[in-house]
C-alpha cells in the first residue's frame, strides 16, 4: 500500500525523515553538552516519544496533565517536565497521581499557583520539583524580573511538599543573546542569594540551531523539530526535505485554470498563519498558493494555470505541524511512499 | 453542578439559547416560505440535528460523508444534502451505502465528479439527485456561468444512476442581490432550455436575515446560527446574548496588571480570526483583548489593569463557533449556569 491509496485528507508522517530529524538534533545537543527534552505536544504519540528517548533525550516535555497521562499510557516514560501553571483542585489531584508514576517537574510563575501545588503535595513522600518560569521577552507567562524569581524560589523552598528545581523560559524567537542575558542575570541573582539553580530549561524550534548561544541553558525543549513545517522552512531552520508531516489532499474542483479547490480546509490545515502568507506549501507546485480556507475546502490559486486536475492528489506542508497533528484522530506512518501503519494520535485533543 | 465545577478549558453549550436560536430562525423561514436545511458541521451532534428537524427543518446539510455517517448513527435523520464534490472510489462506495439509508442529494461542479457519481450509482435502484454548484462570487467551488451549469445539468440527465436536482451556491457575504441575480439568470437559462430546476439551495449565517432578498431560493442552509459567535456579533447578525457556545477558561498567570494568560489557546479557540482583531470576546471584560494564542495559552491584555486574577474562570465567545466545537471530543450542555450533560461531539474530526 502506498500513500496514494490513502483516503484524503490524511496527515502523513514519513518515519525516515522523523528518525533523521531526531538523530540530527540529538547529535547537535550532544556536541554542545546540552540535555535534550523534546516537547511531545507536536506529535502526541507514545511511540515517537520512545524514539526520542532511545536516541538520548533526558526526558520529555508536556503542556497539559492530560497530555502526560496519555503519553505514558503505552509504556515507560519516566521523566516529565510539565511546562504549565497547574491551577485548581481537579488538576492538582491528577498531578499528585501523575507524580506517583513518573519523575515529575512542573513550572510556576505566581504565588497562587505555588501555594496550590504545596497544599496538594504537602503529604507526598517526594517533594514536587518546581521550575520558576521567567519571561525573556515572549510576553506569555513568566516573572518579569530576577527579584520576582528569587521571591518565588524562596517561597517554594519554604513551603511543604515542593522544592525549587531551577528556571525555565519560553523564549522569544531570534533573541538568543537576550534570552541568555536575562537568564544569566536571574540565575546570578538567585545564586548570590544562596539559592542553587540546578536546571535552566530553554526551548523553541525556530532557534534550535542557536542553542549553543544560550550558555546558561542546561536543557533544551523542542517540539516541531521532529516533523518540521513551512514556518521553519521560511525561518531557515530546516529545508523542505526535512519536513516529515504533510497533508495529503485531493483536488475536488478546478473552477478556472488559475484556481483549484482541495478537500483539506481549516479543519485539517488549521487557520494558523504563523506570520506567513497562505496556509501551506504545495509540494512540487511552488507557483500555487493556498490563498483561503473554508472548513473543508482549501482554495488554491496561481498567476497562470495551476496545472492541477480534479481527482489528483497533492501533498501540503502546513504552516505549523503541531496544530495539524492535533486535528486528526490518526495519522498515516509512511517510509517514503510506502504506508507502514495507521497510527492513533493518542493525546489528540487532551487539553485538561 | 454548575459550569464553574467544570474543568477548563471546556466548550459550554447553553441549550436555552440553542433552542431559542433554532426556533427564531425556523419562524423566520416559515414566515417567508423558505425551506430550512441546517448545516450540522457547526455542532456535529445528532441530538441537536433532531431538535432542528423537530422544529421544522426539511432535512440537514453535511459537508463530508463521514459527517453524515456519524450524524445518522444515533437515530432517524432521513434527508441529507451533502454539499461537496465526492471524488474517488473509496468515498463513492460509501456514498452508495449512505444513499441506501437516507434520501440523499449531493452537489457537483465538474464533469469528472459527475462521471464518477454516475458510475457508482449506475446499478442503483434510485437515482442520485445532484445539484449543480454555482459560484455567485465566493470564489470557492462552483461553475462560473449559466452555460456551464446547463452543460452539467444536461450531462447529469443523460448519464445513468443520477438525476439533476437543481442549483446550489455557497454565497459571498453581504451580496444577497448579486447572489439572487446570478442564480435567477442561471435558472432562467436552464428553464428556457427545458431543464426543470426544482431546488435552489442558498446558505450562509452572516446574511441569514437577508434570505428574503434571494427570491429565487427554495431552501436555505445555515450552520453557525444554532450557536452564533463573535464574527456574527460583529456583522450585526446576532447579539451577545444569542451566543450559545462559549469557551470556559481559567486565568493561570497575571505577569503584569495589564496582562493575563488563560488555559485556552489555539488548540481550543483555533487561530481563526474571521477577519477580526483578537481571538475572541471575553464575556464581562470588554476592555480585555485576546491578543495572541499559543497552542495552550491565550494571552490577554488591556490598556489599564485587566481586573483578572489567577484561578478565576472566564467565558470566551470565540470568533468562529464551527471550528471550536470541532476541537473537543465533548462539550458541556448547560441551561444558564447549570450543567445538564457532558455531550460527545459525535462527528468531530470526521474529514473523510
């Protein structure tokens, strides 16, 4: 069976490319002495997490408890960093259960979150490791100065059931130097005030090849690198042949020679533009743009004839791989054109 | 149990508002003598399709075969219009099976699609009804002039297993007069050439209250009207109190007084901007904008203090309801603040 026998739209994952991507970045991290902790939000598949660990990753990163629960459901994954402020009784009791099963760290950037974690883990045998999240310019979560990081670290080390594990940041893109500077300043502030900072966790696929510029980092989190996507091609992080995830679609209409419609819309490709023009890259048709998406229609156009005919199958490299694999209950594993397996996306839709 | 006991992020559906929306638009269609054929892509839930039919809808609209298969899985829905060009052997054999179970119509806008349908249904006892899709300015699928519609209708009536059922369009927004003109011209062209046009199917929630301006229409397809959303508020199609679908989210971080982060990101709200600024409307916090989304983080900001605190739950009206209900395996049915049921989104992710 080749992928041309697969019904459309389907998300194809080329395992040859997946393995190459995992190996290549693991080797890079090894060469600069940086621990690699892949983010499984991209693939949400236990078998792929195991490949990453087998190659040398120190553990994995998850974004939600439900994602962690799902990813450990099919085998031994024993080291998880949950890069999210865990809030509320329901989630805290599940976090406690998760900590019985794996070596667990979480992040926090505020007192309310830390107090909740302490109360939940107060009677636990093992203290929960908490990394303080620092904003280094991405303007998402994170304390905004070293003093705040110090204050939270101090509280963490005083409260029962929890212990300070280090610093973590979700960095802005293209600012490795600033990220390093902010984290170094924060780490120095803590260490000068007698708080050890054993881990400094940095991440982000766009700047993955500049990780060596962040000398303060002890570990690096990357998600998209396993599949790659159009946004990373555009940033120069990878090339087209490194993209493991493609959306297979069928041309269903060619209303005029300059237009075509495919059966992949925003319910597969998503509306994620990632700052680009158009909703994906049509493999072998660089002159064609995906100019508009309805829910189940992708509208393609070109200056001259598209060259596409009704019934033809095309492959699309989406702007953002992580959100596309989350749209489908299963993906199709391939090796080049050969289909090897229909694979359930185990942690798809796990938002709790 | 009230919705404040529900874990976040969750998609809440207020059934009181759902029922009001269904009734109100059915009454409007009744008053102008227009058949209503709701599009179930918005909710993907059989129980809600049944509500729509009980109120007087003539049948339902589906966008994909898998959506139709799922929606009829839980009870009697006997009239489906599948508004999609069905292409390829796998889908055609499923279409044939579907036609054994319900009164089925499909659309087509090209010869290749029509030939495939004819071959699949050649030996069927009942001819498959095909509506020819006409482009009236939306630049998606559809023939682009009356002559093409006539040519396809002629072929449909000649080939075995299929019969011409009328015209269908996915109209551009805010152009009711043009839509009517184009369809009238096409219908006249066919009728002047001795082809009956029993059905003219028009649709679209943004212009749902202008359906009376499209005098040529015999039926109207609407999806979003059952839930409504921010895009329809912005267009003046509905008001805030008519929005049945909201995303319940928890504030997980307030890095500065002017910023807050909630646990609903693009994997729940989607990146669908629908031409607006920001990713949704925060109920009771009109001064707060959802300025940026990561996969699991929603970044909120305001000119002055947001007034939000960590742990607080907020409700967000998303830009586009149809794509949000497709992100989650289940939604929470409520009546006002009371939770009445956790409801599976039966046809979620059904793209084949």
